[in-house]
């Protein structure tokens, strides 16, 4: 097979951000354990409620600048248009500051309503007023992160992510230890401030701060905001689908069922997220810079799918085989009833490795309507299938529903993207999928084997088989193997 530097690039940065994500998960587990010991279930619940409400408000008021800004800057950066690049960066910073003040003001204004919607006990209006700076800090961070992504400052983003997670650990735990639940609001403000300071310290060093609030200048950002607003609406639809599913499970099952479903879903998505974390940071700016459709677009998307599929497949097999140990280790024995759901949902991750790069095409081309349509169809179908699955087969049925929905999403995306953007999936993608998914099927079949010796022996063999195939293909397609050998020889 012909070796291609683009494969090496994708593999390199997927590895970097996958490793960073893995480190973040590990430090996050340590932090959560410590915070849980200090605050207890009540305090953890309070943190979760504040975080989810502030995040929803932040996502609703930043106009999706984190995505649309990347596209706007990437085009100028790849053309080498330095003056246009400076103008785009100034435009995004100006709009980020405006959305920061807007979000902060709205949080203060809506604080009595946020208190009513979020809590059914006590008065937390003052807490939301004190948390309003977090919305502003997050808006500025999102804008500066978009600049770093679009200008391919990927190592800087990786460093920021690592420093941020350690900063959160080293500041929040002492605050909670000394102040208990009273330290929750200050801790959230400090964490948001650390993230913003880290991001602007790297961003301003590359591109000094320039702002302009002249109407004629700001008008140039409306096309960017239109795409961003589509992203916001898609996020709201996704949150709505999640709300309907959890409300149904709570009313039909119980609060425990909601907790189990949420743990199973998050565990699967987070694990696979180690590979997918490079999508928005590295892949989306490269895709946005491609003009028009055709061979270059297909090549970019298909190579991203190939690397994602080859990297995630052995991890998914190992995850499925190791679940009897991982589930009690990461949560507790009380979460064992969710194992059937997680095992089935893992198959949806194979589909996600293929569909996620394809779904970015409409965003990369600035087609907000196509993106909204695809997201809406997915949200409607996943609600219907998960609800039906739970009624028929309980928690495992929700996993079946998620997996069937992922297959539906794959078919719809292939048909629509071929018609709209002339995208065609490559033969290597299909070949790698047909080789790797059977390893996942074999791993799933082993979950019905009750003899520990046979289960673990065959499980290790299946995992090694999937790993061997991925390494063989990646070795033939990239120069990283030779680079690794050169470094070891030194």
C-alpha cells in the first residue's frame, strides 16, 4: 500500500488528543472521587445541577462561535491571507466579547427563573447571579479556542487541556475541603477563570488582541453567526431528545433507571471519545479549508474515517471484554445491571467512527440547513427507538435502540451526503469495517460464556486479533513506524 503523510498526520494528532483525553479522564476520576468524599451525594448533585444549567445557558448565548469561527478563520489561514486572517480573528474576538456580556447579563436576568427550573427546594437565585461571570468567561474561552484550532495550534490546545484539568484538581479540592458546599460557586468561577487565562495566554501570544465594535465591521460576522445559530439549535434539539428519554425512563421506570442509563451512555461515549476528541480540534479545520466538493473532500473524510475505525476498534473489543472489571472499578457493583446495555451500545461506536467524520461535511461547507436536518432526523429516531427498546427489553433495549439508530443515521447520511456534496465512501473504509466489526461480534458472543478461563483466554485472543489487524494496516499506510524505530535507536 502507498504510504501517505496525511495518514501520519491524522494518526499523530488523534494519538495526541486521544492521550490527552485519556489523561483528562484519569485525573477527572481522581478529582470526582475526592470531591465525592468531601461533599457527598448532595454536594455532587448540586455541582452537577449548577454545571448543566450554566452550560446550557452558555451554549445558547455564544451563537456557536466555537464552530463557525473555525470555518471562517481556516479559509483565510489556508489561503495565506494574513490581512484577512487578522480581520477574521478580530471579528471573532469582538463577537465573543459581545456574547460574553450578553450571556452574563441574561444569566443575571433569568436567575429567578433558573432557580425555579433547576431546583424544587431553597432559593438559589443569588448563586446563579454569582455564577454569571462563568458564562462570560466560557464565551471568551470558546472564541480563543476557535482561533487556536483554525490556525492549527494543536500542541498548544493539548497543553491547555492538560494544564486545565490539573488546575481544576489543585484548586477545587482544597476549596471544597475548607468550605464544603459553600465553596461550590467560587470553585466553578475559579475553574472557568483558569481555563480562560490558559487559553488567552497562548492565543494572545500568537495573535495580539485587536477589537473593533464598529457596526460596519461587526456586520461581517452575520454569515458566521448563521452557521453558529444552526449549531446552537442542533444542540438544543439534542438536549431535548435527552430530556424526553430521561423523563420517560423516570416515569416508566424509576430514578435509579435514569441513573443507570446515564452511567452506561456516558461510559461508552467517554471511552470512545478518546479517539474522537481530535475531530473538532484537527479534522474540522482541515475539512473547512477545502474548497468545493469532489476528490479532495472525499479523500479528507475517508482517511479520517479509516484512522478512526482502525484506532477505535481494538479499544472497543478490549472495553467489551474488560467490562466485568471496569464497571465496578469506575462506578460500583450497584451499576452491574447496566452491563447488557453498555455491551450492545458498543456496536453504535463502530458506526460513530464512520458517521462522525461524514456528519462534519455540512458544517465544513457552511450548510447550516443540511446540518440541522440531519441532526433533527437523528434526534427524532433515537427518541422513538430508545423508548420502544426500553418497553420491550428494559435497559438492554435502550442499548439496542441506540445501536439501530446509529445504523439508520449511517444510511441516511450516506444517501444525503452523496446527493448534496457528492460524497462517496471509499472501499478501504468498507473493507476495514467488514474486518473489524466481526471481532466486536466475537467479543459480544463471549459475554454469554460463563467459564472464566475460556472467557478471558478467548477474550484476550480476540482483542489481540483486532489490534494486530489495525497495527498491520496503519503500519503500511504511515511513516510513524519508521519514525518510532529511529527514536528508539537513538
